[in-house]
C-alpha cells in the first residue's frame, strides 16, 4: 500500500481543490478498487476537514445560542425576571391612605389585644420591599385620583384627575390594556366602586366628583366598551335612577339596567353575595354593589356581617371567580383590591377605625398570598398606598411640659364602634324626639368608646356641636391613647411597597416614584398601554355630547374651573355618615 500511495499523494498535491469524493473516485480508478486510507497524512487531512466542519457547526450553534440567550435576557430584563409569554396573574393591592405609622399603630394594637409578644408582626410586615414617593403634578401632597392615575397609567397628573393628564387627554390604563390583551379583569373595594382609586383603572373623567359618569363608564358606556369583568364593593346609589329609593344620581339614568344590557349579572345584598358561593357560582361579568355608598368600617361591619361582606370575602370571591374563568385561557387575570377606607379613618382622625381597617387589609393580603401559593399559574401580588392620610403619629404631646414617651393601645381596644358610626347614631337620636341629650351622649361615650372618665367639657361640646360629633368622638380616643394627627387631609409621606415575591417584583425594591409602580404593572403583564391611549383619543370624540347651552361636552366631563378644588374634600360628607349625603359638610375646614 505504501508504495502505491506515493505518486497519488504527489499528484494530489497539485489538485488542492479536490474534495473527498474526488479523492475516492480517483483512488478507485487507479487501483480498480476502493482504497483503504491508512496513511497518517491522509487521515490527518480527513480529520482536519471533519474538524473544520464540526468547528464551523459548533461556532454557528454557539452564535445562535448566544443570540437566543441575549434575546431572552433582554426580554426578561424588561419584564421583571421571567418569561413574559407564559400565562400570568397580577393582583395589585392598594391600601388607601396607609402610611408606615398605620402599621406601627396596628401592630402594637394587635399585640396588646391578643396578648402577643412584641416580636409579633402583621403578615404584611413580612413582605416589605420598598417605598413609593407620591407627589402629583399639582401638589407635593397627592389625592387618590392622581395617586391611582400614577398606578393605572404610569403617569403623573393633577389632584382630582381620573386617568386624564394635565392637558386633559385621556391616558390608557393597565386594566384596559390587559382586557384588550385577553386577560380577565376585576376591581374589589370597600368604598363606592365609583371612588377615585377603582375609577382610575376603567374610567376617564376630568374631575373625580363626576361619579355618576364614572358609573356609566365602568359598565361599558365609553369609548372602549366593557373592560371590567368583575366589580365588588359599595356605591350602589350612583347606579340607581333618581326616581328610585336609595339613588344619589342627578339624572334619571338606570345604570343597573345598562349593566344588565351589557351582560352583567347583578347582586346587591348579602344574600346575593352568598349565592356567589365564594366565587364558585359566579357568572361573569359580575356587578356586586353591597352598600348605598361606602361599606361600613370593619369595626362596625363585623357586627353587621349578615348585611355586608368583608374585604377578605370579596377578595377571595374575586380570586376564585377570575381564576376559574381563565382556567382554559392562555392569559390570566388582573385584579385590583383596595382597602379603601383606611384613608377615611385617617381623614376622620379615628385610630379605632384605622387599626381595624388595617387588620382587615392584612387579612385580605394574607388570602392573596395563600391563593398565589396554591395556584399553579405564575403570579405576583404588589401592594402599596396612594398616599398617607392624617399625618398620623404614634405619639402625642398633650401638655406644654416635656412629654412622656408613651403610646397606649388600650383605649383603642376598649372602643367597640367607629366615631363615624357613633355620630350617625347620635344624629338619628337627635332627629327623633330627643329628651335627655346629655345622658344620651354620656352613654354613647361609655358604651361605644369605652370611655368612663369623660370631662364635662367633652360632653358639653358633643351636646352643643353635634355636627362635629364624629371628630369629637375620635379626638377623645386619640387623646387617651396619645395618638397624634397633623391633618384631616393627606400628607406627603412616602408609603411602603410590599409583594408576594421579591424576585418577581425586583424592579420595585428600594425607593421609587409612584409612576414606577404603574410601569411595573404594565411590564409584568406585557401589555400595550399606549395603544389604548391612542384608541381612547380616536374614539372618544364619538362619545362627546351636547350640553344644555348647545356647546359640546367632553365624554370625560367638564373641565375644572380655575381655582376649583378637586382633591375630594367633598367626600368628607361621607365620613360624618349618610345623613350628610349630598350636602357639603360643615367640618371640611376643620
Ligand atoms: C331626575 O333627573 C332628571 C334629569 O334626568 C331631572 O329632570 C329630574 O328633575 C330629576 N328628578 C329628581 C326627583 O331629582
Ligand atoms: C377599658 O375598659 C375597662 C372596663 O370598662 C376599664 O376598667 C379600663 O380602665 C379601660 N381601659 C382603658 C385603657 O381605658
Ligand atoms: Zn383621602
């Protein structure tokens, strides 16, 4: 073999372009048979060519793999840590008006009332990841409308704006974009469903006070049609025609009838709620309105459980219903759950109402965690506040002498009713046939607040200025517990951010602008909010109407007048109870 191979090799040296097949053919022609290539050089060349081929293949593969990896990494960086094409659920919880001190107060109260050690935390405490800065475009102190617009649109606007921008253009919301992308959507609140926070997810008006218009938009009478699949909360009065008992509308429109035409099933009482079987018997879309205005504070509601469902029950019902409804979908759901009245307790400076509202929120928070742990679908919960309310302090200097370092949860534990409820009952008493108002007030203070050492000055203030009763009751408890309040309004304090998953909500770790919370929501769901903004602008003009003066009225309602207050101070009327409904309250300036 070695002999015959020599000339072949020298011949081949001149024909570099020959490929393996040429070589084999040539060998076969010369020898009459297929040669057995055992020559080292020949073997080397052959291996070299195979090597080159493999190397080229490997290099190409590596390039392809790197490209794919880069793309994946790029996507996951944009979408908060994992594959956005997978089915996902997002639960956004809002603790309206809850600042960090609300947690200190409630934690100490809970430890005191249940004899727990000082190391005991609320569930929510264990999920803290960051803080949100809350200012609006019009003030360092935001209201709930601008606050929720930052979450829903991911953009700053003025106090009073319901998902409209300072130039009065509408901005698309994460809920609207989620619906468009195929997600199911829900809103669960304890105030009116037409109040600022829920409204900002599925309505657009220039002034938050236009709750009649918001009700219409929520059931689908606006440029995008129906976008909410489930609504649970209060605010029935804005859905009833002004010819109906229990209405607070300024016109004769029947929004419940409109909702039913849009396909909504409707429940309006505890019996109807029970019929939903904790979500197992829900027909979506669903509208559930369980109170004329706001659902009572938890401290009062717990004694009226046969009338009103709790935040936790509504949250669990919504989770089950939306989860079941998306079982066979490749998209999950977006659900906003609000502990709406923590804010009201702050406005009213009522620490009793406050701690029970926060505990109710903590319970719903806990149920959401449990849902996410059990549910096979990937999901995350993010919880934050729109702002702090009341300028709450777990301290109070009662005298000019240097104060003792004390805060007492005891007086909160002794009270059994909210100051709001006590004031409503007091006004009902006064509107009857009052015989001995002083005794009535003394008794109310002892029974409702657990206060047995009321001063004559405190009692006579209640007797002489019944319109201030809610605030006077709350002040009696606040002083005895040495709870401090700096305002009946909101404050500019940073608020906390919590989550079910640090890794999924990694972009929200640390201190953030509230609009970054909004950006996280849309990114997590991978939805196109800008396309919604465009659609709202294009279709909106078709929904404008003619006013009485023949001028066009925007579908988002009239524009605020210069200097007009929009920040929701009107809803102070609700804090003093339903007897004040529709009237501007006397205590707003307090
Ligand atoms: C109800 O609203 C209509 C406008 O839709 C108004 O004309 C009427 O006076 C209102 N009725 C009452 C009782 O407020
Ligand atoms: C709570 O109520 C009990 C019984 O009425 C009373 O003895 C106690 O002093 C009250 N505690 C506070 C802190 O007011
Ligand atoms: Zn508020």
